[in-house]
C-alpha cells in the first residue's frame, strides 16, 4: 500500500529536445564548477581518507541508471573496507517491499517517529560520519554527471540488486537519469517511506522542467543545513 497518491499522467513541460539539451548543459556547468572550484577540498578529503583508514579512497558500486541500465558510480569511501553489509541488505529489502523503517524512535514529546535509514552504523568511520553529515561523500558522483550517467537533479540511483524488489509501478522512477539530488532529498534527508519517496520521484519524472530542476538545486543546500544527514 502506498503512503502517497500516485501523481497524474502528464508530459513534462518545455519539450523533450529543448529540455534535455538545456539540462545537459546545466549538468556539465555545475559538475565542472563543483569539481574544479572545490578541488582543494576534494584533495583534502581524499588525503584524510588515505591517512585515517586502510583501503581505497573511492567507493564504487553498481547501480541502476536510466531505464535500469547498470553503471558504476563513485563516492568517497566513508566505511571501513570489506565490511559485511547483510544488515543493510535486509533493511533495504524490507524497506522497499513493505516500507518498513529501520527502527522507531520516541521524541522528547513522547511521539513515535519512524527512522528510514540505518543509524549508528558501525561500518562508518569517524571521518565518514563527518563527510556524510553534509553529503560530501557524494561529490565524486559529479564525475558520473560528466560521463552522462547521472544528472545533477533526478531520483537517487538504487543499487543494482535492489530493483529485484521493486513493484511494477516503482520502475517509473527509473525513466530518467538518476540524480545527485532530487525531490525526496529536499523533502527529508532523514528518510521517507519507500512508496512516498517513489511517488515524489515519479511526480518529478512527469512534471520535470528547467524551473523545477533549478528550484531543487537552490533548495538542496538549505535542506542540508536544516536537516543534516543521519549516520
């Protein structure tokens, strides 16, 4: 059962050729600006990873891109190398199939709040916690943007093995290139039920336009400051 209504069918605004061409130009400009303009920061993070934790600087993973096509995406490694991911896999399976949270916390007001991310993950290094807090571990994915595998804005790419648990309607979120940020990330960096996240992504797929993309890009830094990522 979904936790949000499916959006209506509708062609996206602006026309496919004009929109895709302009979006690609924005992707290249933003990716080059971030990678080159903040190069000293990326080199500092890479050096810190090398000095504080054995293993590669970059983490590579097989993910599903547009129309489910696999590709390898990059992240700064924020976990200990060669760790067991069985707990994460079980959680992601139940999260996708049944919208099951990782756990339920109780707020100071005594209200229950479901948490839809793995928290207190012992696989994460101390440095990894710091760079994850503001999404700095995702920066190497701008290389995927330059390669044309990702966009700055779009649904987040699922790990390749996760799509086996998708229901048929979930696949529409893969109809466009995955993004570094998207509507679900602006809504909440603490996590949402999977069906609600998928509905937000599908709504983006059906309504996407340059104005919507620019709005999400502008909103992302404010979302990161308002709602730092949970480790």
